[in-house]
């Protein structure tokens, strides 16, 4: 009975993935149109590329083969297929995994009033981060200092900028002093959701990209944590010194407002 149930679930999974793949046109996924197609929707190789997963592994997954996939894999596929909350949860259930919290799947946003508050803080850089330290909103002063608007969404992450962006690292004169303190604060935030797949994926990526991150993350010191970057060179090369204040703006989504005050 169990084997028949699993077989039926795998068939449902295959039909679910195929149906949603065929609902998407290339233009919906930001891909150039390649003219007439014999079958509607995206090709398997396009979904695999959009999700940054192996084509063979995705093909086996869509075929309903008996393979084990991670939460990170499922989240990437869900995003590539543009699934909503209910569809993403259904995908996890079909794959026999516990559905993720909404913040693991959706890029969070702030309310219009919070954005207005940011815009009203004219004289000071201010931005809103989630638990993973993705910057989800900012004001003009923060954009002037950090260039968030011109960065791709994955690069709008404070801890990634600190450890995986050599150009940005050069703008922090006391990098070896400040980076471990920021990492200490990041580790504290991570303790709130130690099994969050998006957080774990970021940590794994930074371990591969930065030997310093890997060393300090695996062997943490006793650095006093800090909420933001204390000393930074502006785009013209002038050194600015800041202290910071942090306010919770959405407890459920783990969104926090960080404001920079000039010293």
C-alpha cells in the first residue's frame, strides 16, 4: 500500500511540475523568445538554468523518479516556476518535505508607510534588512553610500557585500576589525532560525567564496557585535564614521530598520 501511495504521489508531482512549466512563456521568465515551439511553455533545460540546478537532476525530479532533493533545491524550482505560496507548499508536500515558512520563499517587502519613513530620513543612510541581511528597502542616502539600486538582488545583502565583494571590501578601512563584529551579529540573527534553508544556502555560499568568513564562522571569537559598518569610504574616497540604531519594523517577517548616524 505504501509503495502504491508513493508511486501515485510521484505521478502527481510529475504532472504538477509539467503543468506549471508549460504555463510559463519564455518572456514570463525573462528569457528571449525563440520563435515557434512545438510544445507550450518552458523547456526543462530552461527551468534547470533558471533554478541553477543540474538538468539531469531536474529531469529526474520532474519525471517523478525516486530521488532525494533538498529544501534549497525545491525553493529554487518554486521560484523558477513562479509558484505562489499555496503552490510552493503543495510542491513541498508532493516531494514529501515540510513546507517552508513564507519568508523562505518570497522576497519580503515593506509597507508603503515604512518606505515613506525611509524617504523622510533625508540626512541619514537607512535601510531595512531581513533575517538573512538582504536589503529589501532603502532611502536615497543609503543608495548614495551603498549603491543598492544598481546591484542585482542577490548582491543587495550586507554580509555578502562585506565578505564576497572585493570592491566593497576596499571601501572599509578597518575591515579586519569590523567584519568579524558584523559576522557575530549575523550569527546571532541566524540563531533565530538555524534551519532556515535560505540562510543555510547563504552561509554555504560564503564559506566557499571567503576563507575569512569560513574561518570566523566555524571558529567564532568574542568580538562585540555591531549593527552596521562603522567606517566606510564614500564613492569619492572620503572616510565617513557612523554609529547605528536598529528598530524592528515587522516582527513576523524579521524586518529591521538600520539607521546610520554620522559621528
